């Protein structure tokens, strides 16, 4: 088989394996060899409760938080069949993700019922990296996370937040490695978009997805009704769940006394709710030219959507990414104007020009000490990033000629 090019030839490029999987799934359903997956909330709950205690739905949560998850699931399950245009692989992946989110929720609730102290673990004030998707947040996050004085979330713990029971081995890195292997098989450009590693510091996207925040889902599926519904809704219940998972992870990892460096682009959109939950946080704001951000984000979303739908509209994606960039910028600036804690702004271009000077300046603004050990660890991280496949993404999306906003009148 001819190898695929390192750079995507167009925004909707996908491997032939996706089409073969679609054919196999459709054929299996047609011949009765497998059942077409359902997106009915009641059926998703029934399946998730196999092996997970139903009583875990209430564990550690307020009635409002319990109700919020149910409402989010109903809204998402209304939006998906009506708007997403899922192909067989997309339907299978959506079904699997939602069953897993429900099952994880039940299992985490059962853990907090049995061990309420886990969700209440005292934490050092966190360091929140806030900015747009594709705005340089990953680079800033991993540089700060390299500092041995800080803690960070592993990729495997973000997407598998339930810690192992008892003293048995932690198999979450193994499950994450298998997940990434499959993801790379169906999306050979995955690591050019975001460099992954099973135990590498990564964003807490999985924790937000576990509470049915839209950020992980709107990047995969065209679900504007669910996105609009979520944008108009208070995000406080989502960050209540997020905080409990964080405390549980810190208790398991034994790093609650160190500041946790955290980042998800959704933080920019929900910064008011996030800072209400962590009022003692330090905030690092990553800034980048909005058009560059929107173009890079559109490339990422197109890459994800084309795997799960055969009816992807690049013009719609480009317009939606521009709208989302503007929304997040406005909400982030609104929250920052009311925040009295330490804030450091980091420019994407300045990081390119001299990242060490820019990071040292951020440390001074945040009142942190940049030790020789931290500087050495950051240089090692920067070298690792330079050797990754990620730089190929910039060359790819700049060649796509993505639809631009019409000129202002």
C-alpha cells in the first residue's frame, strides 16, 4: 500500500481504512451480524449500567449537577442524529463515547460514595493556561509542566480518570496506548495536529468530556444546536465534576501539594465558572493572531469531522471557528477584567522568537521562581517538541486556502 503523505493534501483527506470500516459496519448491520448502535439516552444509560452501579449517579454530586448531566445528554442526543450526518464509523464512535462517559460517571460516583475524602483532597493553587484552541496553549502548558516544582495531568489520566481499585497495576497507560494506536491508524495525520504521549502531560479535555461539556464533541461532530444550548448554559456543574476528578487524581498521584498546570481551550469560554471554582489560581493567557487561530482550528476540526461524517462542509467549519474564536476572546477578557489574581500574558510570536525570555517574564509576573532545574527541563521539552511531527500541521493548513471572512462593509 502506498504510504500517505506526511502533510494532508486537503482539509478533508482521510485514510482509505475509514471507508473500509464504514463498509464493513454497514454490511454487518444489514446482514444482522451486529446491531446498529443507538443514540437513545435511555438505551445508552441501560448499556452503561452493565457493570457500573446505578447509585453512582448521585455519588458526591448535588441534585443540580445530577440533573445537568441528564439534560446535557438529552440535548446532545437530540442534536447528533438531526445535524451531525454521522457515517457508520461516526455513529459507532459517538455511541461508544457516550456510553463510556455515562459508565465513568457512575463508577466515579461509586468511588466518591465509598471514599468521599478523595473528591475533597486539599490542592495547591493551580496554574491555568488559558487561550484559544491552536493559540499556543499546548506549548506554554508543556513548558510550565516541565518544571519539577509543578504537577501536570497525564494523557492517560485525562481520558481514564477512574483510578485503579486496590493495589493492582495502573493499566490506564496501556488502554490509552491502544486507543492512540487505533486513532493513529484511522488518522495518520493525528500527531501533526497535536503531539500525543500516553503518560505525557496533556490537557484535561477528557475530564470536561466526562461531564458532557461540548468542547470535545463539537470538534468531532457538527452539532450547532447542542453547542448553542451549551453556550447559553451555566458551566458551574461541569467544573464541579472537573474539580472532583482533579482532587481524586491528585490524591492518587500524590502531588496535591504542587501547583497543577492545567489547560483546555474551553477554559477561555468558561473562564468565569473556572475561576469561581479556583479563585486562588494563577493564570497564563496565551495570545495569537485570531485569523491564524481560526485557520488552524478549522484544519483540526475538518480532520476530525471527515472521519465520522461523509457530509462535511469546510466553509461552515471555517465560519464556525471564526465565531468560536470571537466568543472565547470576549468571554475570556470579560472574566479576566474581574479577576484580581496573578496574570501573565504570553504572545505566540514572542515564544517563537525567544521562548526562554518570554517564559522568564511570565514567571516574574506570576510570582514564581524559575530555577536552573526548571530551565533545564524546559529546554529538554522544547527540544522534544522541535523533533515532533507537529510543525507539519502549519505547512498543511496554510496550503489549504480555507474560506475567509467576508470584508467588513
